[in-house]
């Protein structure tokens, strides 16, 4: 909970909800970015290799991993444990992989139409 240092009364946080648990965004047990990166890059590579075709992974796989960690650096998730952080990273990676697949499909369709 946030406290008003002037009079010691409790005040609501900016989002209006009380913060009763520690999470990565506002302090407490914040893991260093490099530690999170080093620990989860192999997992995300395996996840993306399972979703993307080999040609797309070799072209865009590392870029997608960088996008996942850019999202983590810009707006870290509100999580209580390492398991929740792992799930969040995998969810973001899957979302970015499916977006890349959709973009590839659109590029392929546009190429076929342009060839007529």
C-alpha cells in the first residue's frame, strides 16, 4: 500500500487497487534484466522453433526473442513468482510467433496475386 508521508494516512495507488503483493514492476524482488534474459532465452528459442517453420525461424526467430524482451523491459509484467514470469514470456513469444506467421501468409498471398 502507498502511504502519504505527510500525515501517515493510507492512500490508493494510481490504478485505484491496493497493492498487497510484491511484484516485479514496483520493486521488491525484481530480478536483473540480464538474469531473466540469460535464464529464459533457451526456453523461448525452443518455444519459437516449435511454432515457426524452419525458414521463418532462421529469418526472424532471434528478432522475435528480442521483441519479447523489449516488451519485458518497457513494461514488466505484474507477477508473483518465477512460474508466472515464465508463462508471461512464453505467452508473449507465442503471440509474436503467430503474428509473424500471419504476416508471412499475407506476404505469400500478395506475391501470388502480384504474379498474375
